């Protein structure tokens, strides 16, 4: 211990003497490595808790973007799991039975293929690496952790509590500016880049809190805490001033009603078809109504801000989003099969901007972000197969989640309620995904893949329970025949 202490002091002195601020961090990195090696599960749950509070070092340095402490831990955990898997099976065998896993594997395979054909292979391979350090530790390894239901409760407590801390911080800072609309774009810094990703995550956590509260009978203290969490999250949702987040929660409630009352898919498809035909037949009058809408997203009034979502004539935010979508479609038209390469949209879209689509917030350098869509982004970067692979993942997630909810025993109210919460939570994000895309950040990727891992684990657990029932029934039958 004395030797280790002297070594630590020596490293500190060396770092200060040569003005290297990174040297003193080495001992802490070694401690983290030790915990990751021998307590991988604790590292996993630390990542869950740290995700809402992680900070992008790009905000403080001129270096590349990296969320700390989560992304270094995710990368290290991924390497550790892959090395451990050489000696023994780290990942559960039931992964091969999951439709989610197979669609994700196909997606990753296509990302790799289009990285080879990319305009910049280095950027695209980095994109693939970032996807892997989310998927391998959270989805693949997480599916073994969540096989025990109590670990699902750990996930909920840790993630919800951390999100409530971030929301409370944001509300307090925002309150010091009298909840102004302009300030709502940045008061969540440094935990969130802007109000769009903040609103998406607040919308995602709201169904988790409500389902956790109603899943079981809690002690009075826990009831009080969860009710407080509900109030804080709803307050955060309102003052996020994020129209997409409000809309996603509203549509999430509709998803809950459709599943809760077991509305047939044929009815949903029929109503959707009727609405689609009506919109097509009335498109000219709808366009005229949209042109008359002059409400701006900068207003603080709830009703006017909602109406501004359909302002496609003067609202700069809406027009810029349409500009990005048009660029994505034009990029797809130029390279429909393999696209420009994963992660390449922000580097390539500038030359696809049409003069008539430019807004006051557009840039000729094309350095202002992504395609604002989880579906059009892959279309531009990986062609039509890329978009279909993303849609296949979304379909697989909801197919697995909804069928699992329907198959789960009704007497197990806790898990059944939590499953509904996960489905609604995921629906808020993937509905939001039509307007924004955040799966390349830890903020969205960690909870999304964690909930998918829960679906996989609970499906495996349900299959095991059903096998036990069948074996027990067979044994009883044999026993009765013997008697």
C-alpha cells in the first residue's frame, strides 16, 4: 500500500511539474479498470445512472466530442466483454432467439458494408464503433443482467433518479430567467446540448415513472418520492418548450389506449387508410390552411406553440427541418443503394441545399447537425436498405414488446405494468424520431437499448416459466397414470 501511495504521489508531482493535467488521472483510471474487471455488473449500473448526467467534453475543449464518464466506460466495457467472451460465454444463449437481436445484427452488418463504400471510411468506422459500444454492453450484456426482475427495478430507480436530478437542475436554472423561451434552449447545459434532446428524454422518462408508481404497492415514503418525480418530470416536460416532446407524449397515450383495450390492427390500418385518403383528397385546402398559420415556435403560450408545429411558411425551425429532410432525400436520389456512408450526412448535405429552402438558421458550410430524423438519416447515409434496416429494428422492438405484454401472466401485475411503461416510453422516442435523431448519443441510446434488453430477458424468462409448467404438467400426468 505504501508503494502504491508513493507511486500515486509521484504521478501527481510529475503531472504538475510538466503541466500535464492528464497524468494525475491515471490512478483513477486504474481504479475504474479494476472495478470494470471484477465488478462488471456494477459498472453497467453506474453507466445507467451516469447517462442523464454525462457531459460532452467537446464543450470544454477543442478535441473531438465524447460524453464522459459514460462513453469511455462503454468502450472499455465492450472490449472487456469481448475479451472475456473468448474464454467463456458472457452473452446469454437466448440472444439468438430474439428478433430484435437479428435485426440489429443485420443493421450493424449493413453499417459495416456501407462504411467500406463511404466517402470517408474513417468517419464511418468511428460511427460503427460508437454503435457497437452502445449495443454490446447495453443490449447484449444487459439482456443477461435483466433476467432477474429486481435488476429491472434497479435500472428504473437509477435512471429515473438521475433524470429527475437533471430536470430539477434545469428547472431551477430556467426559473432564474423567469422561464423565458429563449433561455429554454440552453438552460439544461451542461447535461444536455439543447432543449430538443432534453425534451425527448423527459418525454421518454414520464411513462417510466408512472408505470413504476402503479406497478406495485409502495411504502408511503416511496409513494411520496415517486409522486414528486411525476410532478417534476411533467413540469420539466412543459417548460422544455419542445413541441415534438409534447406531441410524442400525447401519441404515446394513444398507443397505451390501443394496447390496453386490445384494438385490432385491422381497425387501426383501416382508420389510417381513411385518414390518408381524406388528406390526399383535401390536400389543396390543407395547404391553404397551413399557409395561413403564422404562429411561431418562439412563443411561450402553450396553445400557440403547439399550433406553430404546422407553420411551414414563416417558422424558421420548421423550415430548416424541411430543408434537412429535402437534403436527405436528394442525397438518397444521388446514391440510393449505399448512400454517402454512416455518419457522413453532416459533412455532405451542404451542397444539396436548394436556395428556396434556405432559412435564417441555415449554413452554407453544412456544419449545423444531422438530418433531424432517425429514418431519413440512414436513407441518406446508407441507402434504402439502411432505412429499411432501421425500420425493421423499430418494428421488431414493438413486436417483441407488445407480444410479450400480451403473453405475460395477468396475475403478475408488476411486470405487466412495467412492460406497458416500456412500450409507451419507447413509442414516445420513436415517434419523436420522425422529427429528430439522438441514437448517436448516450442520452438516448443507453435507455433505448436497455429497454430492448429487458424485453429480450423477460421473453427468455417467460419461455423458461412456460417450459417448467409443461414439464410439471407432464410429470403430473405420468404420476396419475402410474397410480
